[in-house]
């Protein structure tokens, strides 16, 4: 407990709050500059989505339309649901904003007037994300434009070089390898987004490996391929432990009846335990596996696609990793289970000879779960990384454990970060 007569140093763990307070104060000072209300963007997207319904107009003009106003009721309800979703996403930064509260009440009135249900399809989002110059049916030279639903071919023709790709994976406890080659072991429980961008939404739902345990495993995966112009209809894929379907929720195995529908496909290499989804229109391949009563997720995605998200979509485990409060140490020295650490190391060494992050994750999972089948999850994740990573020099990661002692550099980091944030605010 330490000497009761000695006051804690401001740089000790007990004295760290002042540093955190400084950072918090700096963040509050620039909060207005960094977290502005996005209601004007919501208004603009709503107006854009309703122009085709009555040749123009605004939220105010549509208020008087009623059921007999000539507006396509189905299309208007989709637009209103999208408008409501946009306002909910920006609600935290719009408290006290009169335009925001006016929009919320206006949406409510219009939904009642047009008998719109709160649940149902939404209007397709406005085109965002990677925009490639020169797109069009015919080029000036007369040669056909690149296939809009073949991302790699289109990118290579327009930029005269192949696109860049990123890799992310989640497996086992779960352990998350981020796009930026960080490796975290997480205690995340419930539903958490792995990806949330303009083209893809991936959510993993986890539960404890045993009653009262901190460690969790992924039991359910939900993947939404968002509606994309002439390429695909919106498709939803959902997998649960002991239910790994080889089709989307609507029973289809491709992107639908649009001209580019074949640019999204699903197949199974091993029914019930291995599904692969290819989305050529966004340069993406996803592999889902089931081993040892848990689901693993692995993705190779084009850089432009992975980076196509807004400030409201900032919580993505593949982008930022697990929040610090949700990270676990992979140390198993103090843990006791039905399988000893030495036995777990020997089991993992057979398929993972390099003692990297995958090896240590394997040891952790085997010790915590007592199930030697967890070795397969780590081995498969490593093989996926070998196939998906553009730079194999980054295949093996050797991260320091979360429980290392704090150094002076570590203690100064929050203060330096705060100064950097303040500098950004005054630019």
C-alpha cells in the first residue's frame, strides 16, 4: 500500500489525474471546434433524397403535403427514416441547437402525416467515399470506361497502379489485429462494430467464455453490404455459432439483379465452418470461420474503402482497436486452468513456431478456455494474414504486453497529446 506518510508524486499512478485533467480541459476548450453540430448536413441529405419525389422542395415545403400531396409515400418514408437516423447520430453535439430541435419535431410531424413506420428501409446514402476521376460510359477517346463494379480493374486503369489494401482480423478471446498492425486482446461484451463505413458495416457480438469471466468470445457476426448504385442491392449476412449459412439473409448468394450483381458473391469451402464473401465492387474479401465454439473474422479491404467514414463512425475496432478500458493483458502467468501454461505453449508451438502475437494469443485462449481446439483459431488467423497482408514483413507482430511498467515517456504522452490537440484547435 506504500508509506502512509508520503504524499503521492504527481507522476505516480496515484498522481496521474492532474495530467488527465489537463488533457480533458484542453479537449473541452476546443470541443466547439472539433465537435460541431452536423444538422445542416442532415438537412442537405434529406432535401437531396426528396428532390426526385416532387421535383424539389425542402423540409418546410413538404410539411404541408399530407397524404394527398403527390409525394411518393414509400420514398418519403425512406427519406424521413434516414433523416431521423442522421439526427440521432449527431444528437450529442447538437444539444441546444434550435435548427436541430426544429428538424427533430418536423420529422416527427411528417412521419405522422404520412403514416410512416419507424422501422423499415432507409434512403440510399449519397455517393461518398472513393471517387475516381474520368468515370462515365464512354471516354473521349471512344474506349469504354472501366467497369464500375470491378474496383481493382477500375483503380488500376485510372491510376496506372494497383490499389493499396488493409487487413484486419478478430479471433479467439477475441484478439483484434487492426488495420494499423496493433494487436489487442479485448474483454468487449455485447455488440461492438468492427467496421462502420460508407460501404460496409460489420458488428461482432461477444459473451463471456464462462460465468463471471473477463474473457469473451464472438458468438455472432452481422455484416451489411450497403446499397451501391448499379452494383448491388443492400445485402445482410448473419452468422452465429453452429449456424454459418452459405447465403445472405434473403437466401441469395450474390448482389442481386443489378448489372453488377455478380460483383458480390458468397461461397463455402467447408460447410458449417468456413464461409468466404467476395465484394469485387469495393475490392474486399471476408473470411468467417467457426472453431471451438467461437467465430473468427478476417478481411482484406481496399484502403479507400476502409477510410470512407465520417466523424460519427469513429468507433471501429478494426481502425482504433479496443478502447483502453476494454483491453486485457495476454499474460497467463497468474492464471490457473485445466491446461497449464507449459502444456498450452507446447500445443500452440506445433502450429505456430514463431512466438509472436498469434502464438501468445493461442496460449492465452487455451489456458483460459481449457480447450486445445483454440489453437486452430490462431493458426487460421495467421494463415489469413499471410494471404491478405500486402507486406509480409508485417506478418509477425511482437507487441509489448499491456502490463508493462510506466516510463517517463509514457507519462508525458498525455500532456504532449493535449498540447497537440490545443494546437489543432487554434489553427
